[in-house]
C-alpha cells in the first residue's frame, strides 16, 4: 500500500518550458488536491478534484491546469513555466467526496526549480 | 476571509521539556481546525483535528490542542519533547466541510538533546 505517490521527485525547467507533475493514490479516495509550498507561506491550494470527473480552482490556480484522469490519478500541468513557479508541489487525497476538511493524505512532494 | 497566524517561525526546546506551538485563527463562523506535521523531506500528515466536539483534542504521538473560542486560539502542546518531534508544524483552518483548508506559515520545532 504505497499511499500517495508523486513523480518526478525533482525537476529543473527553463522559463517557458512545459511539464506535467503526476500523482496517484491507491487508497480508493474520492478527492484529490494539488498544493504548492513556499518558504514562510505554508501550503496554498492550487486546484482540487472533489470527485472523479470534477475539478475546481483553489487559491492560486493561475499558470496551472489539472486533469483528473481517473479515480486514482490527478495531474498538474505547467504550460509555460515561470520562475515564480519555483516551489515544492504536494499532491494529497482524502476519502470523502466534496468534504475538503476530511483528513488529507499527502505525497512526498516534487521540488521544481524554474530558471 | 479566513487566516491563520503561527507565532514563532522557529521554536527550540530541550528534550523532555514542554512543547507549546501557538496558533491563532480568524474565521467568521465556528471553524474546523487542524494541526499537521511535516518531517524532513516528507509530505504532511495529520496530527489532530477539531470539528466542534470536545474542545480538548488529543492527537497522535502524545500531542493535544485546545480550542479556545474567546481567544480564537488552537495551541498545540506536548508535555515532554522527544528528539523525533523535530519537524515543521502547520496549523490550518476551514469554515465548513465544503470550504477549502487554509494553512498557516508553519513553525519549525528543534529539540535539543
């Protein structure tokens, strides 16, 4: 039982390049989330998916897109990376559909640097 | 708008001493409140959660937190610090089960042998 897995663990991009961060969970959870973590700012919600087939914007969605591919997988895409998107990205999942306050289980993170 | 303040970005305690990490929140309605812990190079994991039941909430690893509405606080305590408690601790708040969770900036706890 791997929980929440994220790939890659580290990535360096040049400004303007695109990439997709992958996230998968094997806990049969309904809701999934993408956060970014910046020093001194805690975690900020980028997008979430309350159930398979739905996605909603969080606090800081600009510059990102998401896809809930199926119940297990939730990807985050940067179409044209900018230095301001240098951050650590966390994916999380929770069991209950639509309840954002349900306990969230986090992946190990992806450390992204945009030059 | 909701917000979370964590007093002290870094706290150091001696092994065996009391751990006290402070959290104050602003919310227009009775909130959901959380403490999450992040060990080095790992994701966050839930320590404890307040959901309008008992005001004193017990969590994992000997931690507990008390909801004080009059002070809009949800401070995290542990009677005796252990070396393994060294980590980053995040307080978080939400207005309702359908509303997003807002995280505080975090407090880094160091435990001195």
